[in-house]
């Protein structure tokens, strides 16, 4: 997960910004997918060609426009594009501790000593606890309003981050999350997204692509699958409906090798780790050529 801007969840719970909805592809085409197609009315998938960008650190326009873009839930959708809304579905966002600690601490993961668990890579993010149905319902009561807010704002889809917490918190001493519980929470997000007219993307968790697809995720968003030789785990299950992001600080074989990988996604880009805007010195952006033009 790259560095993200702070999502003001309390604001999202109360209101959403209005935006434009871009055109996509219907979910029932099942292009290249091994699992059964998801028959969800009025849900579209992102296009598999055109210009793609991942704009979590800053939302901005590019000359020539965009066809597919991922933006934070606090940002406005990009006009004329297929817009994917970022939602942190398994951890809290920076700056939102009070929202969870004030009356909702039971929804946060605790270790064997009863201490709250934070992500060691993101020390300002608490980990959510999906271990029981009651806790999952409580989490969805809060974050579900962010998902419906994305729909109200004009986004076409959501991507749910940190599904892989069940692979990272595996011991009671450091906080334990069971895979079945994590997938059950994911299933609640899927249902809510579809009820809201949104497609929903699996974010990372290469080891769970088959289970996640069968659960109902419509497409995938993967960070660094080329760097870790995992792209086939996504494209083998979701076919062309994968959005791929690689980062400049972790390119073992260079970006040309990423684009030449037969397992890479049709929409594959290179970004700077902090996902800054074009005016920042660290900004980086490249996109692989379309597969049909290679």
C-alpha cells in the first residue's frame, strides 16, 4: 500500500461530492475469466485499453484525459473517465483514530495482551477485527457509508484495500485474523457495492484471487505483481480486468521487462511510491503500450 492522503471518514459519512460517471464494460461479458461471471445488473467494469492512472496521493488532470483512474474517496471523480474509489476496508485511515476509539474500539484488532494492533508498516493505522458477525456488521455500519458515498459522488467502482491482513496478522501474540473472517467481511463489501451500483475490485492478496473472484469481486487492482512475480495469479483469474501498478523504487528488471511480461495486465503503469502530482519533483508516470499493439 503506497503512502496515501488522509481520508476524512467523518465527512464522508455525512456527505459526498458529486462527479461524473465514465463508461466501462458490462460485468456479464466474463472476458478471459476462469470463474463464473458475476450477474449483477447495472454494474460495469473498467475498460481494458486506453489511459490509466493511480492517483491516491494527489488528484489531477492529464493532457489528453484519462480512461480509467483510481482516486481516494475524498476526491472528485475525473470527468469522462471510469472512476474507481479507494476505500481502506480492513484498516483505519490516518487521522481517524477518534472515530474508532470513541465507542467502536471493539471493532479493532487486539493482541493476546489486549493491546490494540497497528500495522507495523503504517503506524497510524489500526487493524480492523472481522472475527465475528457482530463485529463485521459494526465495521460495515461505518465503512459502508464510505462505499455508498463513492456511489453518490459518481464513482463507477470501489477498490477495497488491505484484504491481505489475514496473511500478515497470524498469531494471537500480535493479533490474529482468520482468512474466513476476512473473506466474510469482503463479502459484505461486495454485496453493498453491488447494491449501490458499483463494481468492486480485489486489491492485492495474490494468494486469494480464486476465492475472492468466487466471492464476487469483479476485477482486481494489483500493486507490484511484476516485482514479486505474481501477475499471473491475477490475470489467470480475472483475465483482462486487472489494473496493475508498479513503483519506481522496486523494479528488479526495469519497466521494459514489466511491459514485456506475458502475464501483465493490459493496463499497467509505473508510478512514484508516494503517488504525488505532476508538479512534484518525485512524480513519475509511464504506461505500457496496449497489448494489441505489441
